């Protein structure tokens, strides 16, 4: 397992917490016409910010001569960040909708 995955594993809880909070926010303010645009923008921005951490770790390791920068691993970490945020956002949206009562279970 590479350095990128180690850093990604350490900071993946941030994705889950932010995604769940975003989903709950979207459930509460469900009447906003720009709801999904806000969600997509926040997911991409937070995913990019959290993806910067493995990039910094890779650059520091390269500068110390301990490793190399792996672009495929960095792209995979970015896509995994986006996926984790999207899944936890949808879970937060469903749970938030049930909690505030604007979701009917069939």
C-alpha cells in the first residue's frame, strides 16, 4: 500500500462527516431550487481540498527521497473522495428527510 493510500485512509473520516452534514442540510432546506447544484459544488470542492493532503504527503516524500509521486494513485484518491462524499451525502439526505418528516416510506 502506497503513501497516498495511507494518507487517504487517515483523512477519509472527514469525507464521511462533511457528506453526512451536507445531506442533512439538503434535507432541511429541500425547497431550494438550486439544491443539487449546491450539493455538487460542495462535493467537488471538499473532495479537492481533502485530495490535497495526499498530494502534499507525496511531494514531501519525493523531496526527502523516500518515494515517488504516483499520479494514478492521486487520481484514484480524488475519485474515492468524491464517491465517499456523494454516498454519505445521499445517506444523510435520506436520514435527514426521515427525521424531519418530509419523506414517506412505502
